[in-house]
C-alpha cells in the first residue's frame, strides 16, 4: 500500500502534489489544511485521513486533533504538532506530525529492539522563506514500511513582506544572542519557529562578524 503523506497545504493544492498522489491508496494530511475544498480535491484521488491544525478554523471543528489506526498490521498515529505526539511511542510503528514546514524522518529505538518511524512531510503549500516544498510517500506492506521524501519544483519568489519579517527576526536573534538568550527562549518569547531561531543563531555564532544580510544570503534569500 502506498500512502501519500502531506501537511501544511494552507489552502494551496499544487498540481505537482496531486500528480504524486496518483496511485496512492490513502492520503494522510497532518493539519493546517485551511479549507474544506482541499480535502474535497484530495478525496477525488483517494480516501483521506486528516487532522486539525492550529491554522484550521471553525470549518474544521469536526476534524480530530489526532488519528490512531492500523494498516497492514502497522499502527500509525498522526497529529499536527510534534509536541502533541504521545510521550510513549513504543506502541506505534509510525508517528506523523507537521507544523514546522521542514521535512524530517527518524527511527526512534525502544528497549525491546522495536523501532518507531517518526515522519514530518514538511510543507507542500505556499513556500515559506527559503524552505523547500516537500511531501512523503509511505509504503506499507506485510514486510514492513518505508518513507520516501519527495521534493517538489517551485518558482515562486519569496514575498517582500516575508523578507522584511525574516530580516527583523534575524536582527532580534543577533541582539538577544549577544545577551545570552537561547534560540528556544527567543522562539518562546516572540512565538516564532524554534527551528528557524536555532538555524539563525547557529549561522551567527559559526560565522563571526556576519551581518543580517549575510545570514539571509546563507539562507538562500
């Protein structure tokens, strides 16, 4: 069974995404869908399991915050944010979360040699900053499971408003890093993306004398 795993479409279903989903027997959407029309389009391709993200409004009140189900003997848990995953992952073969717009995959080991696959398919909606547009195909069969990353082509420029916002965030990270604040503390105070704060701080610390514009160039902006 091939399962398409997507997240953070934010009311944009790219033709490249629907093309990749053809042939999938199920589609999993881990939140921030942002309109019922997206689900309707996905349901024309294959059955859909979806969870509600933090950007999904009243229209999504009937969507669950998580799903817990089995396929081919593989137990799968999906929610929107990684911090909303169960603390004990041992019962699950696959856990899925989105939200960060950054692709991630890892095998989480357990004491009995069992392993849980953690998967974040990234975002295949509007491109944010420098980040790639990604999704995943999860193959599940009687012999096990495998996750494959798919990078989708795009040619849209980064909006000027996002560039200005990123410039402000970098300035803030530099200033607060000099005061001894950690990326996690900066993210929590300003409600910014922790992963982005960590990357900015790392670029600043590892490139002495780098400017805000220099950091932006290193990030591909």
